C-alpha cells in the first residue's frame, strides 16, 4: 500500500512540475484581464461615448434620408440586395440537397 501512495505522490509531483509554467502564464493574464474595471475606466468610456455621439450627429446632418441618394446608388443597393437574397436561397437549396422542398 505504501508503494501505491509513493507512486501517487510522485505522479502528483510530476503533474505539478509539468503544469506550473502554463498556470503561471494563465494567472499572469488572468490578473490583468479578469480584474474589475476601475473608476478611471468608466470616465474613459464616458468620454469615448460622448465623442462617438457627436460624430454620429454630424454624419446624420450631412446625409439624411432617402432624398440624398442618387438613382445609381439606389440601383446599386437593389442589386446588392437581390444578390444577397439569391445566395441565401442557393445556400438553402444546397443545404437541402433538393431543389423543391425537403425530402420527407
């Protein structure tokens, strides 16, 4: 019985030695990545959100609605939409392996 315990302890020691580098690297990154945000992080987030809001308002003022789209841009949008829908249905046909409906 003591031989079994000695072998188990030796195996456990080998596992600890083998796993130590990976665990040290894991803990190094876990301390940084899994830490809760600091109050300074919230201030930075607030400033970033406000600047993004200002930029989006400026963009909305530049180009608003369908009245600013040219006929060629509208036609291009229609063609892209038709292409996306076509590829969707082609994927459905390929996925079903049958042209009409599902095999029952």
